[in-house]
């Protein structure tokens, strides 16, 4: 039986879906987390504790394990584990993108440099040291602009500024965020932020898979809610896209160019783009799959999940089809309206009864402290829907969300 190493941070939403996919494929799983498990002493070959922030140490520890019991594949399930997974794969000679390419995708400034050098359309940008005077730093940018940390994901710390005063406030807010105990920032990510041109237009997300350097588009998601700031909280994703076929082809082409510019060649890719009258512009390219529980909107071929496809690719197994099912689908990431403690959730039964809604998954628990963007990164839950048209999917998600209420003390 082949053995698969999954890197599963304690904070990830992705654990159950990846473990379910591994069980479906019938492979033996080794789980690595950033915090020790009470069961680790009883299963030393199947449970590991790794420091995902130290890829070299993680690779050395896994190599020692692989000397006793070889591994067939390694998969990092999110941004926190992407570079460590690439380092382990490189050390063991397993199928994955190169570590340098994954690290470049993880650092927004390095990513921007690579894409700019290759002529990929991106917003104008500059890196600013956190120790700099924000008033002086603001003189070097055009407004409106967007400030963001170099390494955080899920729109955490991403803030629009329309003038110098807003720039200074956003700058100081990001500095405070990066100083928090629950934020893992090291190296350049702890010393700099990125300021870039604000691009008007609509935003989309493209899910893809790289096989031998070739980009395969899996699903293009529309984001029907405007993302204009001051914060950029994502809510609704709907696929297939309602954009013209020529625009969709341009999005896929630009995304493939971005992957090539970064040197990514194997594994899942999640790209975020803006589209306006000048065409598609690349905002982010991540060497991992879509976040949260959003992958549950996707089914391929005869019913394969996105996680099954990712694991099959890493193991070098054949994939019968990368074609997404034809029926439109979507997800709503339920936003946190304000900070506080979640006291009650109401209306889940009514929301689940909306035509087209398949599941209402409340992932926050009563008694939990909840933090909205830009400091927070989690959601109250997820709503999933399928219908005959993308418009019907969007309507079902909005209707279901309207029936939910959250008491936050």
C-alpha cells in the first residue's frame, strides 16, 4: 500500500475533506501537524509534529521517517504548509513544484517581481518597510492603493486607502496585526508590507492543476459581490463563470503565464484576478487549492472531489477526467459582521430548506470569540448550493443567508 503524507495545520478547514479523499483512494496516511497529538507516541510512523515555519527541519524529520517506511507523496493542504511540503518533496524526490517557486508564490513581493519580469499584467507595486514613517511612505504611492501583508492569506490585513490619512491608518493597522501572537510572520514578511495600485473591475478566482508544467483549468468562479474596500471580505463564489468565453480564455491564459513565470510546474493552483476593460490582471497565485470548505462545490468526472484529484496527481495515479460537472454550483462564506463572542445561531433549518441549498455548515461554535476582517481570517460558516443556472445558485445562497441570524455579544 502506498503511503501519503498530509500536512494538516491545527487551524485548517481542510482536514476532513483530505482525509476522506485518502480513505476513498485506499492509501495509508501519515498526518503531520504543527501541534503534538496525544496519540503520537502510540503511532510514531503515522503521526508527526512538524514546524511548518522551518521547512529544512521539517524535511529532515520526514526524511528520517521515510528511511524506515518510504513515502509515495506529500501534500500541503494550505498556505501555511505549502513551502514545507515543497521542501519535503524536494528532499525525497517526490512529485511537486520546486521549493523556490512555491516560496516565491508565498511571498507577495517576490511573486510581483517574478510576474513583472515576465510581462504578466499586474498592478503597480512597491515594498515598504514596517519601520518606515508611513507619512513619508505615502508620498511614493498613487491613490487609491491597497496595502497588504506579504504572506497572510484569506484577505487578512488587506486594506484600501484613498488618501494619505487612510494610508497611515491602514499602515499602522497592518503593523499591529503582524505583531499579534496568533500571526506567524518571519523574515521579510515580518519587516515589510506591500503597497499596490487599486485596480477597478470585477474579481474572479480560478482553480487549476499543473501537470508536468502544463496548466489545466478546473473551475472559474465569479464573485458577484463587489470587492471595492476598504476591506476585501470574500462572500459568494459561483461556477461556471458568466463571463464571455473570450474573457474566460484570457483569464486562463494569463494564469498559466503567471505559473510559468513563478516556475510552478506540479500540483494545485489557486489564482485571484481582476478583470476590467484592459483585460485580466493577476492579483495572487497560490501553490495550493481553494481555501475554507469551498472545494465542496466542485465535482469532477464521475463524482471525484477536488481533494481526490490532488492526491491522485501527487501519487502519480491516472485521473480519468478533469472536467467539472456541468451543473452550476456555488458557496457563500458567511462573514463575521463584528467582533465579539458568538452567543447564538438561528435559522439554520430555514436556510437549509431553500430550494437549491445542499448544506449549511456553521463552523464557528457558540462561545467562540469571532474577529472580522482585516484582523480575522475565519468565517461563521459556509452555505452550498446547486441549481440549473449560476443566477439561481446565487439567489439561493443569498436567500439562505438572509434566513440566518447570529447573536454576537
